[in-house]
C-alpha cells in the first residue's frame, strides 16, 4: 500500500512552500526582464498574464480560481544583472506586459522519465505532444547534467549495427561511439537517420528533432519509423517555429531521456537532428542577453556548450548511448566554426556528398572523406584487411576519375588502376542502398569479401544472426562477436 502513495508523498516533499516573486520590467523581443525574483541561472519561473477577456462581474466570481484568472507561461532564467533577471519564455510571449508577476520555482528543468515514454512524442519539457494521454514518470532526471567521468566509462569493444552496408563495413560503429553526419541541405541527413532508426540492433531509439520543419515530425513517425519502430522509440520535438529556449532545452531533454535508459542497462541509439540548430538557438539567447559575438557571429558560450552536450552520450558502467549528430554545413564549408568544433569533439564523422546525391547515389556517403575512429577496434583482422583494400581501390579510382571519364586512360598502364576500374561498378553497387533495405552484417561481410577477394574469418561474423535479420525492432539486446 505504501508504494502506491510514494509518488504523492515525494511530490509533497518537493513542494517549496516559499515562493519568490518579481515583476516584469521590460520585454525585448524574446528576452524578458524582471525585477526579481531571487533565483539562479537555469531556474524555471512562471510568468502570470491576467486574462483580459473575462468581464469584471464574472471575474469577481473567480477570485479563488487562479487558473481561471491567469495564463501561465514557463520561462527560464538565462541571465542576472544586479537585481534584473533575464528570462526566455518557452511559449509565445504574446500578452506579457509591464507589471506581470514572475514566480520562481526554486528548481531547474527536470524531465519525467520512465518506460511509458516508449512510443511517445514529447516536447522540450518532456510533456506529451501526441494526444495519447498523460505520461506518468517513474522518476525525474535533470535536463542539464554532467557526463560520466573518464574512469566511469567502459571501453568500447563491441559494434552496433545500422543495417547500412557502407557504415557497417567501412565505417564500423562501436556501442557507445559518437559520430557526426555532416552535409548541406537536401543531401539526405534525415533519411540516413531514419534508416539507422529502423535497422539498428540497439535496444531503444531516442530521436531529437531540434529546429527542423514541422512536417518532418509526422513524416518521421509515419513514413520512416512505422508502428513497430515507434514502439521502441522516444521522439523529442522542438520545431523551428518554437522559441529559442525550447529548441535549446529539447536537446538536453532528449539526452536526459537517453541517459535514463542507459542507466537501466540498455544500449541506446541517440539520433540528434541537428547540432547546428542547437547552436543557432544558443546564439539567439546569448546575443539577446548581451554576450558579444566571436567566430562568425557565434558567441563564446556556443562553443562551451557543444562539448558539454555531446560528452553526455557514450558508455557508462551500466549501459551505452551510441549517438549520431547531424551538422548542417553552411555553404558546404567543412571548416566553418560549428562543423569544426563538432568534428573535433566526436569519435568520427560521416560526410554526405552533394555530388553523389545529384547522381542519385544514396546514401550519399563520401567514404574517402569519412572516418570512424573506432572502426579498427570493433572489426576483426580479416575484415580490416578487406575494408582497407576497398578503400585503396576507391582512392586509386578517384585519382584517375577525370582521365577515365574523358577516355584518356589506357588500360594496361597500371595494374592497380586497372583493378580499380574493373571493380568500380561492383563497389558502387555495394555502397548504394535503397531507403527501405536492411542489410544484415552477414550479407555485408559476404559482399565485401566477394568484391575484395579477401576471405573473412567465420569468427568475425555475428552470433544470433537470425535475430538481427528477422526482427530489427526487437527490444532484446543482440550481441555479436568479432
């Protein structure tokens, strides 16, 4: 009986009986300034907007009903300047006026987590977005948290499957590894994420759609994930029309949800689209709060927050978070500040090529400019030999591609180039994959071996291959031995 009342008892314990209040003194675009309340950076406050569409006679009957007299807007403290508190609202600032009451909660943003999140779509605050009813959390996790310390992280020794031949062979990913997907607009970042979400053998997907188009949310659910995929997924959405603080905090909310499932011993696949929109949101907040711009208009706080967010994924003593973070490369400049910072923080990068996409080569992965820093650690010896040979053949062909295309190359001049030209159609066929196609690791390694002529040892094939092939959406963890 006591367990039934635990959540109510804990709620009462968490209630702060003393509320600090303040008054709005200025509204500057998305930035709201108030005199008071006493608070700390990151604290959640409530701005009370009086309802003006109620007659005075009727209002008198509602004196004891605070919910009927006010519209409450949640806001977060983003700056302190003397007695002036700077806040960013999670919702629309319409209706906020000078003198509106600001009430401090005494708490930073916390996310309700639990198994009921599976199959649900939530907003930046972890509240239901899908009209499927209330989510009753098992516990609460802070949205902003510290990553595991270096000595708390388990070494990465096993690979996680994506069902994509180009990645599972030449860019093998370990459980707990973090990779970036770098591309310009319209090259296939979201499509690549959807293929990983459907095909991976991770236990749970956590998908963050931050600052993207509103239609992409329903497209991702209905078209990409499907009913079975959604059952083991959690989607956190904050679209481009929402406030900058909502887009920023959706990033932390998704990470906190992934951390909860990792703490339950699960292997989590975190797919984050996109870090660029996260950086844009922080830039808007920082500039509004008076922080000076630094690199290409980005204030220093952007480059401080990126590694703090990305380092939270990875392994712990209990489970793992394998993460794919997309980066929208402005003007296809791989050295622009956000791309450069993310690439230097993560454990590898996958570059998508506009040239390949225009040739209808999907997924448009530029293998020679992509790297997985842990691929050699999670691949067997003969697999590494086969991958090295295929990369070498691709590199040789790329160096002579212009001569080959104009017919200036004569066969017989170079045996290595002759072999690269001969095998090029097979390599292209291997790398091209239909969006709804799931290639098991056995199929991938068999084709890799066939093209390169290097026999891959049987011990490097996975166990329980039938589970991987037949039930890519099983919630049971599937292990493999390399």
